[in-house]
């Protein structure tokens, strides 16, 4: 049988914060004698001394401090559980896990997150980043509830619902010091194949890995992030296609130059994706919010 109640922990918390039994009793709307009796009973039940009563200010003993510190964690957890249960009863998920595909910049997403919080939406958000098949893999494995910016076909498509976002255009970019910077345009596949391609690692754990914009037999340098890909291309370590919204700032400063290729990479439609039949107010909010979303500039 538990000897410690949440009510007792709240009394200890009030005494510690207010500095005296009298002030704590007033804050809790109880008479001081009732508070003293409750603390004495808890001390008897636990067979420990919780307060050193020799000082003018109520001071916790070492054992009392440990009990209160751990008790505050329990109170916080209980309040969170209570809040999440109420949210769930009202249709709000306790947490929405969202994967942002690396094809989209975080800066594009931030205004949408700000709008979410301004509307005081109740669900906690947890974001992660995935790449290529990794976005679908995270959804299939249940690591996320929704993907923003997924691309490509997926097996068992009936298991997923999608909503189009917008198309992404690509530019083939190299450093001005790269050998292809001086190549005659449009660059032929035979010349591209001789150039190392910089690619972002596919984050899939279970689904087959995907590649995009590569030629058979082409050497590759696999990097962990989109920014690493951009940095590697600026350094002249290789070339590759970049979403135009990633390329534009570097093309303006001439850190990268765009080259026309004989068979350019086609525009791709990005989608919002979630498991069919999954519902919740937070998921619905994001679906509505991104229905007419504009692409990054």
C-alpha cells in the first residue's frame, strides 16, 4: 500500500516554497493545524523526519528534500498525463511526429510552426529529417506520423494517403573551379559520368535505398546532409543537382554555377503523406495548413 499521496507531496511543496506551515496552509486554503497533522502522519507512516522544526523557517531534512525533489517529478508527470488524456479526449494527439524530407529547407517550415503555436494547438510536435526512401521508411515503420516533402513511388500505396504540395525544379551545379565549369553546354552524359556526383545519404533502414540524378557507373561521394552536399560542391569535390531553392543563393554569389545538361533532371512533385485512416486534430491542422502552401523562394 502506498504511503505517499499526491496531496501530501503538494503540501510538502507548498511548505518548502512558502517557508512556513502557516503561509503554506493559507496558500492551500487549510488551517495550519490540519497541515501539521498531515505532515506528522506522513512522518510516522514513513518513519522518517521530514522537517527540522528547530529553525524559524520550516527546513526540510535531507530525507525530506529527496522525497520532495522526487515528488515534484511525479507531480509534473501526473499533470502531463492528465493534460494529455484531456487532449486525447478532445481529439488532439499527445504528440505528432513529423519527418521533414531533406529536399525542403527548415527555414521554409518555420513560419508554419509559428502559426501552429499562435493558434494554441494542443499537440506537442517532434520533428526529424529523412532523405529519399527514408521518408517512406520512417512512415512505414511507425517512427513518424506524417512526412512533409516525400518524393517517388512507394510500395503498398493503399496503406498511405498523400496530398500534393508543389513541384521542385533542379539545377545542375558545380564550383567555378570544377573541370565541368568550362565544359561546352549542354553537357553530355559521357562527360557527366566522368565527374564525381555528390549525393545525400538515403536514410531508409528497411526499404530499398534510392538514388536520383545519377548515371550508371558514376563515382559518388555520399554525404550526411543537404548542407554538406552544397559545401562539397562549392569545394569542387564533385557536381550534382540541387533543388533550385537551395541553389539560388549560391548562384547569385557565384559560389556555384549552373550548367545545362543534355538530359536534365525532371521536376518532381513533393507530397504530404500519412497512414490511411489515421486521424487527429494536429494531423488535420497540418493537412489544412499545407494544402495551398507556397514553395520555398
